[in-house]
C-alpha cells in the first residue's frame, strides 16, 4: 500500500491520530488547536460521548476533515454511555441500567454480533448526519479486538468497513507482538486475510505512549520515550496514537490520568518533536489518504 500512496518501500509514513474526540470539551479544544498547529493529522470521534455534538460542530466549523469513528461500546467508570441506536433495547450491550458495560471483558462475554453491527452502523450514520465524512474506523479501549476473552468482533466491523468504504486501524505487525498467544495471532491472521479479501485497507504498525504511562518523570520523561519511539519507527505506515486534552474539571472527573493527557497535548506541539519528525524524513499523512486510496481501488 505504501507504494500505491506514492512512497518508497523504505519510507516511514506516519499518521498522528488523536483518539477520544468528543469525550470532553477540553479534549475537543486540544484536538482542534492541534489541527491548527499541524501537530496531528487525524482524529477519531466517540459518537456516544458527552461532548460529541460539540466536537462535530467544531469539526464542521473548523474544517477538520480528517475524522474517523472511534467505535465506542463501553463506558468510562465515571462516564456512562448509552447506545446510539434507540430503536430497540440492546440487552446484550448494556447493563441493567441501560448503559454500556464499563469493562471490556463484560462486553466481550455478553455482546451479540448482530447488536454490535447495528450499534456501530448507527454511530457511523450519526456522525455522517452531523456533517462528518468519516475517514476510518478504530476501536475505543480495543473492545472489538478480543483481547480479554478471545472473542473478537472484527468480522462484523470489516463488513461495515466494506459497506462504507472505510479503512480500519489494525496493524499488520500485531502478528509480531510478543504478548499475544498463538491462538490470538491465528485469529488476527484470519481477520487480516478477511480484510484483504474485502478490500479493507489496514496499516503496518502502531506506536505512541501507553494510555497509563507513568508520569513520575514528568514531561521530560514522556518526551524521551516519545522521541525513542519516533527514532525506532520501521518502514511502512504507522499510526502514532495520542490522547491529548487540556486539563479541566470535566477531564479530572473522567480520568485520574488527566495529567498524562495534557502532557501528550504539549508533546505533539513541542518544536523539538516536530523538528525530529522533519529531520528523520518521516512522511506525514492522514487517514483520509488511505480512505481515498481504498475507494479509488474499488472503482
């Protein structure tokens, strides 16, 4: 795919994607500013989240065109989300109060495949109705990847990717990940094969600070780790994932890792990080480029 996009096989091509657009207003503010500063190239929106409507309005107003769907099928422990599709009761997706489970393992155990398909499609269609032209799909909290009970939902998602002509954020190099069992790797191998059959484009790798990275060393420690990851990027298309936000009371209520999120906001605006990307001759693209390639190949 890298050559189809006009790059050399040895080029390191990077999407910098800000996850969790819509989770809080201060997250939206950070992400919009990062687009303006050319600090990110893409984002993905949590349609069921509290500030999703605000995010959509800012995207259309600010012309942030590179917005994917951050498929959201679980709640935060301090923020409870309901299914977007309200035409029927989703008994398999929700707890006794009608909210998504706050643990991925509970979602994996209980979710009905057809209800997952209906809800994810509702999230895609809602984003479109709000003026967003989705660039890709990815998974909030990895809920559809089968990481806990070895029960994934990728087949359902890939058929939606085919229907809406959208790529998906699953790295092919997941097959090299040392923490996955042989059974999990075989499952991912099968799903990657299905994506290829359906014409759904995938990327090569994922990088970025872990969501729960230790902030004991503060900003400089996080910066050192990010620089290390950028230096170690391999040829191919890699998404560097970030969870940026500006600290606010709302963010503090959402997560105890609120300082991490502001550190990430600052990091990708840091002139040293931007200069490193430039000096390393890393090519920046957005998910829109991959979506357009996928759509053109289907003509």
